[in-house]
C-alpha cells in the first residue's frame, strides 16, 4: 500500500514485509529515506544533513536553497551540485543542461499501467497493487519527469520506471535515462552480481565496495554473456538464509549499466538502467520516452529469501500468463546429436528413441532452411531445405506426431547471412556504416530492427513457417552482438538511439508473434545465455541457459542464474560424453540430475545409449514428469554453493508450499580417499513432522561402465525416517561412493 503524509511531504510504500520511503523536501525534491524492513510510518527527521556542507553548491528551489551534493536522492542528476553518478541527464536545444526538476504533483492509482512498447510486470485482481506517480518539472524547458512506483504487497516487490515527457516547444536531448537511483546510508555492503562469457555465464561475484564507482553492464546491444542486469547489496555477514539484502533487476534485453558508488561520505548510490555510454534520445515537442522497468526486492532472509521473492514474482507476474501453470514439455533437441548433418530419414531413429524414453517434444535445431549446411549461409531465407526435408516441415511434423511427439523449430530471425537471398535482395537491411566493410560475427550480419518494414518482414516470414505446419515450440536464437550499432536510416543526431530502437523493434516482433501464436511456446537463446533477462521472460517463459552443457560447469551457471530467475525459466539438457564444450566425462545420472533441476531435456544421440543408460534416461523422464510441478512451481532452496572457496559439493532442494514434499539434489565433485562425508542440512521443512527420505537414483552411479558399490550406504535398508528438525540440523547423510562427479537425488515425503 501507498500512503502520503501531505503535511510533512513523506511518501511511504509498503509491501507485506518491506517498506520504501522518501520525502518531498520543501515540497520540491524527492529525497530517499528508507528501503528495508516494513515500517508503519516515518517519524524521524526527513532531512539527512544539518545545515550547509562546506564547499557545497546550493540549488535554488521555490525561493529557498538546497545542497543536493549529499542529500539522498530518488533520481539524482548533475548540474545542480550533486557530483555523484547521475541517473538522468538532458540538454535543451542550445545544449544547455536541464537542471531544475522540481516536484509539481503526485497521485496514487489502483493497479499498474503497462509501459509503452516495453515489457513490464502486471497485476491481477486481488493483488491490491497501487501505483504512485510523482511528476517533476523543469519549467524553463518544459521537461516533465514522471517517476512511477508500483507496490505488489503480497509479492514483496516494488517496481519503478520513469517517463520523460517533452511538454515544451523545443527539442530536448536525453543523454542518460536510468530506471533506478537510490541512495543508501552507510557503505558496509558487498555487491553481488552475475558475470561471465560464452560458455560460462552467470558466475556469481561478491565483493566489498571501495571508494569510487563500481560499474558493470553491457555494450553488445543485448544483455550479453558478460553480465546480467541484476545487482544486490548485502552486508558481508549476509548468508544464503540470513541478512538484509536489497536487490534490483532491470527488465531489459539491451545495453545496460549498473553503477554502485561509494561516496565521499561513505554512503552508497545505486543507479541502474539503459547504458548511457551508447545512448541518447531526441525528444521532440509532445514526445515521451519510457525507461525500462526495474524490480526492487528487499529481503531480511538472506540471498535465498531474495531469490524466492524474484522466483515467485517472475513466474506469476512477469512470464506470459498462459505458461504459468502449464507443465513444460520434455524435449529432445537434435543439435549436439547431428549438428547440420541430418535429413528427414536420418531423424527418424532419433524420433523412435526419443519416444521410447518418454520425450514429449522434438526440436529441430539449426540447418532446416535455405541452403544451410554450415553456419556460413542462408540466415534470413526461412524456407524449408528440400534436400534435407523432402516432405517439408509438414511431412516431418506428421512423422513427429506419429511418434506421439510435438514439433519445435529453431529460428534466428534477427540475422542475415551475406550469402542469402534476403541479403542479395536487400543489402542495406543490415546494420552497417555506408562505404565501409561489414564486419561479420559467426559469418552473419544483424538486421536493422529500428526499421518498421524490416520488423514486419520478420513477423511475416516467421508467421508463414509457423502457419505451414503444426509447430508448438520455437527456439529463438541470436548469435552475434551488435558490434557497430549504426543504422544509416537514422539522422546524424539520432545515431545513438539505434541500440534502444533495436530492442524496441525486437519487443514489437515478439509481441506480434506471441499474440498471433498464443499456443506456441517460444524459448529464448543467444549462443546460450547471451540474452537471459526478465524482458525476454515476459514474452518467452524459458531460455537456453548456456551452450556449455557440461554437468559440472552447469552447476555454477544454474546456481548463478537461480539468484534471480526461477528454475522453470532455465533450460538444461542431458548431453553426451566427452562433453562437446569442455571434454569432461561425467556419469549419465549426474548429467540427468543437473538437467532435472531445471527445464529438462536431451540433446544427444539417444539411439547410441546402451541399455543401462537408456534405463536411466527413462527413469529421468519419469521423474521429470512426476515432479515437474514441484520443481517448476515449488520453492527452490540453495543449500551448498559451487562459488564457496574450496567448494567440492553443491546441493539444492525443491520444497512444496506446505513442506510435505521435497526433492533434494546433491553433487559431489572430486572424490577423496578416507574422508567421511558431511551430511547435507536441509532448510524449510516442518521441525516436528516425520519425513521419509528415499534415495531415488541408487543404482545409477555408473561412470564409463564402472560401478563400485557404495562404501557406506545409510539407505541399504530402504528409506530413512527422521523428523524435520533432524533433517535441518544434522541433515541427510550421503552414501559414500567412489568416483568423481557423482550425484544423488532424494525424495523427502511427510508421513
Ligand atoms: C547457438 C545455440 C545452440 C544452437 C546453435 C545452432 O549456438 O546456442 O544451441 O542452436 O546456435 O547454430
């Protein structure tokens, strides 16, 4: 709920367990007061500084003066004496900075407005959500800044975004337009964020703040493999289960930047939004610019507490409604099984094997179109390759259906190969600098999505394929960055708008296609997890997390992603050994347990499995089907982290709402002689309830034909019975098994 003490100018936004407050100082300037535990009201002083600070600059406000340089701000800018990192900047037609955004009005509205052309979270009846609009205005230029805050009380989430409106008569150039600015007292925080590269996405980074600004983000035109648009601040003592965590997630799929500044006063400013490095936006009279939405979470229950808030919110208020409760299909993808080398006939044995182990959907990956025999050509020519598929997609779909499967199809619609009919017909449709070479990435160029006619063409081409055959799943890939984001169609003064216009074009395409094909499950991909963000998830409910499918590396990638994203958003497949990306050998059951912990599927030649592995595959599919509601909709609890120093074990569990049913996964990395294993203490059970713990994958521990019997096995007599307090205290004792990379799957049921 939102309340305003009009007399003191204090605004208080509260969810069920958190509050966020700011003051409208001198009824003119929004100054941050509180983001933390829920409070009933703000009683204390609303001005943090006493008197004027030495060497400060005073901004004239409604006949008085404010020293903005050290005031906690809700939306700081430069030019008026605040020298911290700004969250927005704009200049008027003569190039003079716009510097007087004083409070004009505010209002509270039920529900939440959608964002113009951008993905945003939504409310449902019964949410009791409210939106606060605060309008700031720079009178001389006519620039109005609408700060929007929406409170989702039962989700413990507050969202923010900003709309810039040019109500003046001349153009305004917006050179920075952040979505979030918040100033926190003190600097005893560590910054948590996710970083990586292709094949090793979402690696958790956690470190103290030094004086100055710590920045990270993306300049690739996408969210990128390098960083995720998420940042959290937590005291050094915060653990997975304790401590106050403040976090922000940007719902955006393009260039972004997070700035965390430890100020001269040893306070912290956090700014998050579109990356200003490669951005500006010309606002003509009467025009508006909307920033992406940011999702704010405060949790007093450590990192797991924060993650569980994000998981539930993204699942229920970000992802497309129609996929919220629908069970996600178990897929077999042919990419690592065949790469480009397949025909209709050679796919048939794969379909047989997929059907035999219980798969539900077959995904035909890259290579089904144009003249595509390698990654060197044909992107853009979305017509079926008759040499490979003589009976077309319709013929393939018929055989897929004969096997009791549905058909999924790979596309990469944002791209064009120089060697393609599309590029020959429209050489100017790609991003390029006229008169210069067009540098390639994976032999391809990026289509100019800032141009509406190109977006329309993409929608038409993809639609006609989807209309040509019963296709129920689309893997939407994107395999290069926008290295020189230039559209010759934009005038010189608008060059820096391209990256954002690209993302807006993309959102339009996704909106049109997901509306036209509501039953098709679209899955995101960008060379694995190069575009894994909440913007994508508002159209596509799941994303291929990494091209690295090695079980051990995936532990880190999936653990990292789970900081923010629900596991139903993460696609994970069982692939063959030696692993194609890192060459590692891991047991089939371990590859299975890693994939089971997300959106399960296969991506290997299922016809090559021996009887033992086929038995394990069938068991994995049966487990995925039986427990997908728990895995995708239950509470995901991280227990032991691969990012802890010296980590040799990873564990996590899924618990249902009433703590009656849980699945525990534990992964033992390197084997060690003569060492007693520690039990894995669980979290989130009922202390007094009696639980039965069953080892579900005993007997699946074979590594390359070798199975050693467990050296000790607490489960030899069958399931073990313990009360919740014991399982959460001492924990579940793991069998002692020889071999590296072994894993365990346990079912925990209340008696
Ligand atoms: C990307 C994807 C892979 C696969 C290939 C096909 O690398 O991440 O999963 O689809 O493209 O070219």
